[in-house]
C-alpha cells in the first residue's frame, strides 16, 4: 500500500504531465494573431466605370482572399472622336490634336465614386483584401509618364479609392509603389506593386520606367526575407513585346519598348536568387500567359489579364470577332505559352476577363494554377505548375524531364524581318487588293456607262 508521500508524488507527476500536454497542444495550434494563409488571388485591369460590369459576380464566386488592381481602374481622361477632317483632326497625316486629354480633379473623383459604388465591386471589397497600382487612364492621361503635371493629384485620388490610411508612406512618396506580405511560415506570398508611370521616360526613349529611387526600393524588396511566392505586379506587360510585330500598324506599351530597363529587371531577379517569382500585368485589352526561359535560372511567367470591361473583341460587332482572332493568329509571337487548356488555338482571350492564381499548399508536391477566366468564371487560358518549377535548385531536373521546355528564349525584336512584319505585309497587301478591286470596279462601271450612253444617243 502506497504511503501518503508516494501518493503525493504520483499526484504531482500526473499534474506535471497534464500541464506538459496542454503546453505541447497549444504550441501546435496557430496563434490567433498569425497571418491567415492565402491560397486564392484574383487580379484585373481596364475597368471603365461607365460600362456594365457583370464580371464582379464571377470574381466574387472565385472567393479570392486578395484582389489586385493592375491599373486603368477607372478611365479618368477624356477623348475626342476620330476625325480626319475638321478643326480638330485626330487621325491621318493632317492630325493636329491628340485624341486623349486630361480631365479635371472633380471629374476623376466622380469616376472613382461610381467605380466604388458598383454593387459587385462592393461585395468583393467586403470579402477580400483589395490592393492595387495604376496605369495611364487612372494616372490621368493615355500613355503618359513623368511629364504629366497632374500626377500628384491622381496619386491622392487613387489612394483614396484604395482606402489607403492617411499616414501611409504611399501618400508621402513620389509614386504608388509598395509591397505586401501574406501568410507565414512556409506558406508566404509577397506581392510587389510597381509604379510604371510616375517616373517613366518618354516611350521608345529606352530611358527609365521606375526611376532610381524605385529601383533601389525594388532591390531591397527582392533581396529581403524570402517568401515561397513573389508576385510582381506591373501595369504593362513585362515579357511580351507585341509592338515589335504589330508595328508599324499600331504599338502597345510594354517593358519591351524599354529594353535596357527590362534587362535590368531580369538581372536583378536573377542576382537576388529569389525563388517563386511571377509577373502579373494588364493594359492590352486581352488575356494571355507568356514565359521567358532564358532570363533567369528558372522560367519567368507573366499572366496578363485585361480587361474587366474593355476588350479587343468588344471593339467590333460580334459577327466580326473571328477577324480579331484571325489577326492574332497572323501576329508572330515568341513568348506566348500554348496549352491544351486554352479555349482558342491562339491561347489569347479577347473578351472581358480576370486573372486567377490558386496555390495548393497542402499538395505534395505543392502546386500553383495560373489562369485567365471569363465573365462566367470559367478558365479561358491556364497553366498548372509545380511550385518547385519556380525554384533554382530544381530547375535542372525539370529541364531533363521535359526536353521541349526551353522554347521561349528568342525575343520578338530578334525575329527575321520578313517574319516579324508579316502582319503589316498582309495588311498592306489586303489594302492594295481592295484598292485594285475598287479600281477595276470603277473602270468597269465607267466603261459600261459610256457604252450605255452611246447606245442611248444612237437610239
């Protein structure tokens, strides 16, 4: 029979085990203050506040924890109609007035108020963390850069729209660039929002896009604490440079029109040895996924989503949308990712769309799904990745496993000129054929008319 002393020791022993168990149990339970894990991110651009916006329903149904504005969050500037003749000519060799011109502060405030009051967007704001940057039309003027005089007013209006705190550093700095961290431990995402407007030199100058202050800030961000995924948000496309193949018919803004800046960006990412980098972009009014296999130790992807309301196929009657797709098919591209998951063989999507990133943190191995989705929330373009494919230490294994992987290295600007300008040649040929056909038609009608007149006189 145990003595009282022994019983007391046994009692203390079990009490100690109980305390130890509770401490151990508590250490395995996440702290209430730990940042929640983010596994779904949506993003979009080019949203005209005056247009119908049914796409918000699909975005809300996707249930993102974070939504990222990529610019043209409103259309704040104004535009003149296309005119070849008249006092203000916006088209043709006698053009004497720019098509776009700035509006005043009150007009932009009204546009932001209309955008913010949209019922679908309001539902999203109640469910997700909304962050963002700007592009040209919410900056204040189409294609504008550092020369635009209204940029400080536009910066304040954008940050008001995004509910940026009054004491935020973004309200004191020159530009709207910033970064965010979501999640913790081994499930962390860093989002870097670039400002491609405030400091940008004129187009085709091959000057700067970011400005030295922002470059130094970006360097610190990339060399900072590691994260499993780093999303770099740029309002304009980083990897694709379609202007090299659509010119001289028309040009689009992109990092490719500032080749030294893009090379500097690629080098900074490579030198930082940062894993998990993805680009997201907007601006061009269609969606696509592009990839560069030779700028870094692992492939760099750029998911372009544009736009929430503005889209190239909306610019033509529905019956003529096939012509847009035909023109896309004829446009040479070297960086676009072609996948069996694409809705169209061109692997572009020219209707209203939003971008979606899903991370399966619990899968073994961990997986990332990048998509461009339509107004109903259905994927139009998609690529499935292993997270390890975005890590330097595993890149050689991936290339050995998939022999055809390294196929996105030639820049559009380096294509042979016959191939590069084939769209312009075909367009010019089509115009020439139309002119010849009209000439033949006019000549035929004239000849017939003369015969008819002669016959009438004889009779």
